């Protein structure tokens, strides 16, 4: 059990919105196919990870009432860094006026939960304030002639400020996993575009989500009926429905934003989490289950007690 709690949060989405109807003019697809098979109607594109992260990070710091110089560590979860070198976290660190260690963390679509687990360990070991951002620009690496992938991806960023608390723990259990033997199911070479074997990724995603979520709940010592809200990776609404069924949690308890964001990789869980918070769906002491999966194939889950009141 770890003693960090989320005290500030914010998102950023690029201005350019690409609709399904526009995609239907680019490749052989239709609005109906995309919505029925994925649950996506539109997505934001043309984002840059450093810019989206800077915007989201600045707003999250303001929301938490934390000054940049107070942050002890900055973690940027991304799989679409601006450049190979340096880490995009260094660019964002400078943009935000931080004066602390900063590193990129690449666990693809599981990146935000990997980052959260990492941040909580640092909080446990004594760090007071940590900034965590999940941000990706999948549109930069999308093959716009491949209808099996280009209809799914989008760009965005979600940022949270984590502060150490000496009172009740808020981070109750987690699970991290990777299966590198499946790495060729979803990849992008240097200078290339994203390649995905969708059906097999779909099949494995449902199982990985179920396994990660169950392991995190077990470590937290809680059962599925105690979960108020599941915040899943936003890849495909059918994957989420299938995973919720296997977990025995009503699908109405899943936070969903993919309709308007598409799959934004490391940004997708914070985008869904922050949408739920801002729309009043999360209450003090609610137990939240964050669960992601992605290229690698990585998977990650965490059980968080929501503690906006700070007790
Ligand atoms: O965050 C990373 C993790 N990524 C994911 O979780 C993605 C996982 N995979 C998926 O979400 C789904 O597999 C897809 C959305 C990619 C595809 O859905 P599907 O139901 O698995 O479709 P499918 O691959 O079985 O294809 C069904 C048909 C095929 O045509 P035929 O062979 O039946 O004639 C495809 O060629 O749909 C066709 N198709 C399309 N048709 C219209 C594939 N993409 C499209 C498209 N528009 N965009």
C-alpha cells in the first residue's frame, strides 16, 4: 500500500478533429463500420507530445496549487516521443520550469498505469510531489492508407500531480506484466508506421485486462463488487465490454471517452479518468480500478482509493 494521492489533474487535446466521415474519404471504410466495430466517432490528430504534455502539465500544477519548483520528479509516459534523443520529458521539464529529475517511460498503452505504480514507489520512499503525464501522438506514426489501423488512433495528454500523504493509503494494489513473445503483433520500426494484427491483439487484450485487474484487486484485498469505476484503456469498446463481463463488473461502471478521442495510447486512461472526475462521477473514498494493455504486450492495473478531501 502506498501513500500518494492525486491532487491535481488536467488534459490537453489537439485542435484538429478528424471525423469518421473524413476517414471514409481517405480509405475504404464508413462511419457505421468504425462506430460499430470500435465505438469511435472522432479523434484529435496532429498533436506533438511535448506541446500537449506542457499544456496538460501546466494546468494540472495550477489545479493542485503546486509550483513547478516544488515538483521532486517528473515521469512522462509516452511511446511516441518527439525525438529519439533527448527524452521528451526533458523538453517538457524545461517548458514547465521544473527543477527535478525527468524521464520517459515507454510501456505503450499501459504507460500511464506503469507510471502511476512507479510514482507511488517514489512517494513511498519519501518524495513529496511528483508530476505524471501520459501523452501520445499516434497520428504521427499512423499509416493513413491502412484502414485496419488508421480509424482507431488519436492524440492527447492527461496529467496528474501526486502528493505524499501520511494518512490513509490511496494506492491499494497493482499489477504489472509484459509478454515480449507477442511483440510482433503491434510495432513501429524507426522511421516507419504502426503495424497491428488487430484480431490477435483484441483476443489477448481481453485476457490481459482480466488477469491484470484480478491480480490488482487481489493484492488490494478487495472484490469486484467494491469497485465504483473501472478506467480501462480506450482501444475498442468491444474489448472493454468483454473484459468487464469476464471481471463480473457491470459495463455501466466503465469510464468511456473513446467515442471522441479514439485510442490515444498512454493518454487514454488519464483522459477517461479526468473526464469521470470532472463530470462528477467520482466521489470521496470511491475505489477505482485502472487497467491497461498495449504493445509489448504490456498490461497493468491499479486499485486507487479516491481521496480528493485529503484524509
Ligand atoms: O492500444 C493498442 C491495442 N489495440 C487494440 O486493442 C486493437 C485491437 N483490435 C481491434 O480493436 C479490432 O480487431 C479492429 C477494430 C482492429 C478490427 O475489428 P474486427 O472486428 O476484429 O475486424 P476484422 O479484423 O475481423 O475484420 C472484419 C472485416 C474484414 O473484412 P473481410 O475479410 O471480412 O471481408 C476487414 O478487412 O472488416 C474489414 N475491415 C474494415 N472494413 C471497413 C477492417 N478494417 C476496416 C475498416 N472499414 N476500417
